[in-house]
C-alpha cells in the first residue's frame, strides 16, 4: 500500500509547476509545509535537469 501511495506522490510531483512551488516556498509560514514544498521543488528541478543532461547533444 505504501509503495502505491509513493508512486502516486511521484506522479503528482512530476506535474507540478516549479514556479508555483517556489511561490509556496516563499509564502509558507509553517516549517513542515515549507519543507515539503522545498522537497517537491528539488525533485521537479532535478528530474528536468536529468532529462536535459541525458540528451545526446548535451555537452558538459
């Protein structure tokens, strides 16, 4: 059951807009909720960077 929930959470995170997450980070007062926004933002940005780096044309 937990794996199904985590997979759903990952799918939902991939659809999030990074600018909306950044706004959440900037405006959230609750430290726990803010940490969730930060984690989601880091995940979304990391996944997008990975797609770019994995492109054949990408030069390091």
